[in-house]
């Protein structure tokens, strides 16, 4: 088995894959077009760490629960190692949108009976106490949830295996090709950047620029987060969600958001989006935005890679050119794959929850180690699913997936 891999992309996906392979003794060439890790979709000041339960405990719910458990253990391990990670396990309050949603939340807790330190339903009064602000509804309380600075997580992943990971920043891959059993990455001038038996594509929606991945229904969603000036110890001291989210004060700023616009490449901050985020903030914490001028706010715009079924893409890339549309549909296990070419992508807004588990799963798939997920979930995130007959047209529809849970 080869012990050398190239990873394109140094966000949550790429840094997690690199860290997990390096922990197994592999050497990694990590290629990133930005000047530092976590400057793309993984560059927000803070994101939310929490699972996403459902009444039927569907695949998305099971995957986010497994990801949450794995992420918490990984974050604690990085912290214990003294690595440069910023996060706060403050708890997450996920308020009900309306009475119907509140009833659904209560049913989930009644059916699944999670431990009280994992999840419980709180009424409006307790929710208001937790938030430090009067709220309209009760909701789920995740005591072990919190916020994470995603770029710091990327940096910590790479720092943990610094001797095994060679980073190439400000370096853009224009072409990938396979020759003599090696994947080669070249820049726009045709100069070789690195070559290895294994290549991992972790560069968000830009992955589709490479011909072997052009068939994937990856899309980019523009998300703008607003930064609100905040005094230390001002409410809320926890993360609160309700069709949006607001974080505690983090070094004088509080994050509120986020907007969601598919296939929009505008990178500049927009006042209208700040106004939308303030409206969401008022839906979460009624009256909280009073006196805040959207024209005076800072913030950040990121572009999150989405898959149409809301699940990530993790595993060996299928060879779309080897599939004959006139022949019977192949099951995933028999689908032809491109040797040594892998994908870790499509996290949407759940990179913080999924990335550690995704990196571990990918490393296990590459090395042949026991998998950390049930077989049906491994199949559910297999990139080859998009080439199964009868699904391709649906995957490429214009319907945008919900990513706020």
C-alpha cells in the first residue's frame, strides 16, 4: 500500500484527511491556493457544533450524531495536546420554529430518550433562562454542543502532524493526470507540483473543474455572516439557533447568520444580507437587533459546497467514462473506480460536525482499516451514488437543499 498522498484543499475536509492519514504514517503533500489553511468555506469566525436529530432517525440524523461524537473527541484531543484550537463547549439551544416544530422536538426526545446531558427539551421559561433573553418558544438543549473557530481547527489538524505534511500554499492546481501509477498535479504553466499514488480532492465546488469529477452535482452556496460588536459576558453566553444562529461573544464579536444563496459568486459584503441576518436574529431573540445599523456591520462571505441530498461525498471517485448508460445499472460495490483518486467534499454548513469523522472514514477506506460507520451510511456518502441509474437527473435539478436543519 502506498504511503504518500496529495490532498488538494486545506479547509476542514482537506486538513482532516491529511491529519488522519499522517497519523497512520503517511506523508502528505497538501496543496492550497490560499495563503493559509481555512481561508475558504472554513474561514468563518465561528460555526455551530451540534447534532441534528429527527423523529425517524434518518441517515442525516445518524451521520450528524456520529459526527458530533467523533468531533467532540477530536477537539478534546487537540486541546489536550496544546494545539492552537479555539472553541467553546457552551451548549447549543435549538429553539422551535413554531408549535408544530416544538411538538416534533418533544416527540424526538420522548421516542429516543437520550441522556439528559446529551439532549433534552426545555420549555419557553427555561429556554429564556439559558439564553439570557426572553424567547418565543422552547426547544432542544444540547449541553455538550458549542462553537468552533473552523480555521483554528484546520491549523490544529496540520500542526498535529507537522512533520509528515508538506504544505504548498498560494499554489493552484490547474490539471490532474495519472501517469505510470502516479497522480500528478500541475499548475497553469504545466509545471509539476507533486505526484503520488493517491490523490484526494477536498477543494469544495472547485473539484468539478477537474474532468474526472465533472459529473458530480456539487454546487456552491454563498453564505454571509454578520459580526456584531459584543461585550464580554453579554447574553447569550451560549449558541442559540432558530432558522439561523447567534454565538456568544468571541473576542469582542458575535456571529449572526447566515444567508444562503446558491450559485451566487458575489464575494463582497452586502447590506441587504446584514439586514436579513438581523431579521433572523430577531426571530431567535426577539428585539435583540434593536439599534443595530446593518450599514455599520462587518462580517464574512463564504461559499459552502453542497450536495443535493444534503449528505457529504466521501470515498473513491467513480469512473463516469466507464459506465455504459445502455447497460443495466451497477450497484455501488461493482461501480468502476479511478485508482487512487478520492473525494472528501460536500459538507455544506456541517463541516465542523462532519469533518473529523469524514477524515477518519476516508483514511480507513484508503488503508483498508475497519470503518467507523455502518455500511449503509458508508454507502450513503459514497460519491458513486450520483451515477446510479434513475438518480442522475434528479441530482442535477435546480432545487436547492436545505442546509440549516
